[in-house]
């Protein structure tokens, strides 16, 4: 109350200042469902019966097929001018919605992925087709060279390398059957988990 008996005007609530974070996001196994994509294509082309959940290890995809070694598998995946396997992958449920939301909140979506040389153009086309909200794309093997505040990856060796080389960052392991816990990383079981983590780090 003021001296004249009138109420003081209500003060607007204080808004929390959210910190903008650089989010280093892997594609295959995180945003793009690589295994469902290649399995569907393989079953169609070779009248195969590989189940969609067959992949349980990081290496040795050819062991689920008739290919004799990994080289034959990747030669087939390249597509020979008809578009590689990376051109037509579906996204995981919630991936694009979460990335769009995080971008709208002011975070920088930095794509950090490793690809064969023959998949580079298809990767950029795929990002465009799916309207992934990013202005920065790195196609590299040594992902730790790309400076980010938070990393999200499913490759066991990449998670280990990021933890080792980027101790100041938050490194997230997207939990999949083909990876195991890595000391120093944060386990993420779904896109809602990731959104919640980023929000907590930005506050």
C-alpha cells in the first residue's frame, strides 16, 4: 500500500534468462533411422526377412545379410547413382519436433555426423527434404573437433572420444541396443529426455 492507501501496481514476474547452447547432434541412429531404412530396402530387393530390430551390435551389419563382408554391404548401400541408403531414411519419432522446439528457444542445432564420401550430397539433400532446423553441418569423423556445449550421439567410439576430448561439455549417449554405458556421459532414452536435459542446462 502507498501512503495514500492505494495499492502498489503489481510487478511483472521475473523471467528466467535462458542460455543459448550449441547442440552437436548426430544423424544416423539419433535423428535418422538408418537401420530401419537399410533393412526395409534390403528385404524388398532380396526378398529378405531381416526383422527391423535385428541390429544389436555396432559392427557387422553384413552378418544379417547374404553379403560376405562389410565392403559388400556398403557397396550395395551406396546405391550406384540411384540414391544411397542415406537419401531416403525416415526420422525417429519426436526428433524433428524436438529439434524445432529447441531451435525456437534460441539454441543452435549443429549437425555433427560422419559419412562415406559418396553419401555427402545425399546427406545435405536429406537435411533439406526433412527441413532439419540447422544452419551448420559438419561431416567429420573426429567429431570432438567441432566445439559444442552438448553432444548427442549413439556411436560407442564417438561417445568415448567426446568424453575424452571434450570434458567441459555435456556428452549424451542416445541409448540403443548397439551401445553400452560410457563413464562420463549422460544416458538419453528419448527425445523428451534430451529436451528436458537441455532446458536444465540452459537455466
